[in-house]
C-alpha cells in the first residue's frame, strides 16, 4: 500500500516533465523557422533598394537655347561679349540687356543654312539663335559662355534697338558702386525741377571712347563734357528716366 502511494506521484511527475519538454522543443522549432523566413525575406532581390547611380542626368548638361536680338557688343579683358535682348525673357527695367554671352574660340557661328560666319558678322540688331551654358552666373544680367550662334534671316523690330542721344553731362553720382551720368539731352526736356533729362547708369560693360575710337575711362566723363550716348532699349518710367548705358562717345567741340 505504501509502495503504490510513492510510485503514483513519481509517475505523474515523469509524465508532466515529458509534456513540458515537448512544448519547449516545439516552441524552439517555431522560432527557428520564423528567423529563417525573416532572413530570407531580407535577402530577396526584389526588396533591395534601387541603384540610382546610373540615372540619366544628361538633360541637366544640355546647353540652353534662346532666340534674341543683339543690342550691343563689348570686350572684357580681350573676350568678345554679346549683349542680348531675349524674346522670352525680361529681367526688368534699368539693365543694358537680358544676358551677356561670351564668345570664345570654341563658339561656332553660322547662318541658318549652316554656312560658317565670323564674329564680325554679329552686329547690333542681328537676330540670332544662341546656345549657351548650361552654367550661368546669378548676377543681373546673368553671364554665360556661348556654344553656338546661328544668325537668323529676320527683320528686327525698331523698338528693340538701343537709343542714341546727344547731350551734356551735368554731373555724376555713385549708385551701388556704379557711376551714373546726369545728362542734359539736346533733343529732350522733361521740364523744370528735375536734376537732368535722364540718368545713364554705367558699368563694366559700358564702352567709352573718343570720336576716333580711342578707349577712354570713366574719369574722362566730367561735368560739361559733350557726349553721344547709346542706352536702353529698356528705360524706367520714372522722372527722370533711368537706363543702362551701352556706349559713350566723347565729342570734340
């Protein structure tokens, strides 16, 4: 009787231990399978991030095309520069042009039929199709290098031409580091009470010469000097009006 009482609890303990061991094994197996599934999913090629290193960014490197009228020609440290009035761009009043295009040895110049031209064929009023950049400065007006110039066979509207005037310098002022000429125009009089007929803003692009084409400096433009000035074509609506100056020719009297 005593032997049975001792054996029965022992048997029950063995059975419970066996059941517990089986549960642990099953639980461990489930965890292993889950880890494998997760690992396989992470290595799936379909889930890998896309490689954008070979993305096509060629459009960002293409030259910019514009149709424009040449409103002036300048030279900066021996580099020829075109001042363009663009058909589809207007940076605002008071600037000599919409963009400066620098012409280099690599710039091709042709007519609309592909015949080669020279820089001397580019004159004020010429209509062109220009490809430039794509890099441009953030200045106003912006500056860029011309890749190609195609001379178009079109008549240029008169309104896009620079304005020519003859007048006497009444004085000079400095606006934002630019020298401004106060001009008394021979053929214009805006009325009494104004310091001048027009303010002509000069800059590094302004060409200054005497009547023989000899280069002068801004210091040669003094009060009382008689000049022939080319400005615009953009002019402010203020009184007196203001405009960027393309060229100043000192006249001999």
